[in-house]
């Protein structure tokens, strides 16, 4: 019996170590748009795992097991692990609309579907920015 | 005799350390007293420039207090004009998400790169804007005001497909809207008297729902009523003057207007396009060089 248990314990410890060394926390970032989604996969239209608000802290993770396009970040928000576009993340806490006008924003009483669509809006925009002369 | 000497020595060995230690304790107390002495602190503080720092700190705290008071007063305000434009446009898009049908899977059309190149070619730098592709034939195209002049351009996917528009042709249509925004035609069509009154004012009780309703109505009608002949003439002439320096672009624009003219006349679904953007036929006429009679 011991013959089987010891190798099993050893291999599980090794696996745990592997998992720990595979992942690295890049840093803590803040969400920029008014509302947005943590996506299931790194695609604009992929399903939403959770909706987050501007200034929400987001832990960016680097993992050898998750290979994604440069435009996307692999993130951890509360109990969820998903994907957010890098352009929506900031190292500094942003000056949010709902932070500037909290009574106005709260007074709108947006329902769940409106919150969902507001988040989707930023994923669907095609952004154009011309260069500095 | 020896005994007397010994006893003196023992006495001296006991007394001497006491005297020495007694002196040290005193010195320490003196030091402590010096430290507690405010005048000596003041001198040290002045020498280190710390008293100036304390004054600066006090001023900083005063400033922060003023800022804090401002922020807490702003908490109960309606957004300022620029914030209000951005907010209302997105509120309208969210409220009409199902009708405008913008939340769907779409490929990368490359419009962003094409429009960016066009704007830069014509000398428009440091411009920021957003494009939203709608999956509905009911709205062909349009432009809505964004925060800090970052306007939102709407264009319908069925419209683009029906006309088989190239990236450059789409960019030229967006350029017309860009000029409309530059001419102040976009905001003036939506702005109401209550917009001016409410922006930046304080919220009395609950949010004014009538204001929101009125603005949503204005947004809706701005996409359905279109532009006047005079406004179209001004935009067409502006397009003409900017594109003339680039004959390839001018020719593409001219061909696009012909395409639009033929398409809108022969397609019932898009007939109201002429009412919104009057009219491709007139635009062609305005662009066509006058024939000289010899």
C-alpha cells in the first residue's frame, strides 16, 4: 500500500509546485471604461463571466498555460479568471464618470440588462486615433 | 597602619565609581532637558528647514480641504457639458441596443485603419473617434456626439453590404460625418434648452426623468430626420475642396455618389436615404464642373 501512496504524494507535490512556478502575477491594474466584462475567451464577443465597473481592481496574471493575443490580458477578478483587453486597464486608479457624478449615476437605476449592454458597448466600438503631427 | 590603608582603599574603590557614574547620569539628564527645550528644537528645525516644511504642509492641507469640498459639492451635480454628451450618447445606445443591434459577432473590417489613413492624409491629426457597426437596415448611417469631441459614428452592416462598399468608400462616408461634426451640425441638432440649464447644475431630489426622455427623443429624431439641402451643400463643397488635392480620392468620392444615387433610386428599403442626406443626385450636380459655353 505504502508503495503506491508515496509516489502519489510525491507526484502531487511536484504538480503543485509546477502550477505555482507556471504562474506569475504581473500586477494590479484598474478597469478604465464606465462598465465592462471579464470575458470567457480573448474575443470581443465572447461570453461575459462577470460585469465590472470603472476603477475595479484587476489582477493580471501571466501563465505559460494561457497563450493569448498581445491585445488581451489574462486576469483574475474576485473568483473569476478570464480575459480583458489591455487598453481597458490602467496602472493608476482612473478618474471615473461614476466617481465624479455618483448621485447622478446611482439615480439612473440602471437595470441588469442595461449594465450588461453598457459593458458590451466598449467591446464593440472600433476605435480610431490619428497620430500626433 | 596597613589595615588603615586597606580600609581607605576599599572606601575609595567604592566611592570613585559612584562619583563617576553620578556625573554621567547628570549629563544624560542635561541632554534630555536640552532635547525637551523648545528653543533648541526651534533652532534645529529652522536649521533643517523643517519649520518651512510645516508651513508648506499646512498650506497643502488647506488646498486639499478646498478640493475635497469641491468634490463633495460635485457629487450632487448633473455632469458638465462634455461629460453629459458622452454619457447621453451611450445611454441612448444602451437603451436602444436591441433596436440598433450593435452587439453581434463581426469580423475586423479594417475601417479603423482606412479611416485613420484618410484623416491623416488630409491633415487631421490628434483626432479620436469611435465607430459602431449596426446590424440593422433601419438606420443607414449617422453620427452622435461623444465626450470631449470623441464622436461616435454609426454605420449599418446591411447598408454596407447592399452597396458593396469598399473600406475607402466607407471612410469617405465617415469623412462627410466628420465634417458635419466639425461644422457643429451634430450637437446643434440634439441640444435643447433644458440641456443647457441642467448640465452642471445640482440635482434637486431625484434625477429629472423628463430631461432624459426629451434628450432620448432628440437623439432618436437626429438619426431619422437627416440634414437640410443647405447643410448638404456645405458638406459637399467641403469634401470637394479637401479631396481636390488628391484626385484618386476625389474620383472615388464622385463614383460613390453615383453608386448611392443609382442604389437609393432602385431600392425601396433605402429610399428614405435621400430624405436624410439630400441628395446624391444634387451632390453630383454640385461637384460636376460647369461646362463653359464658347
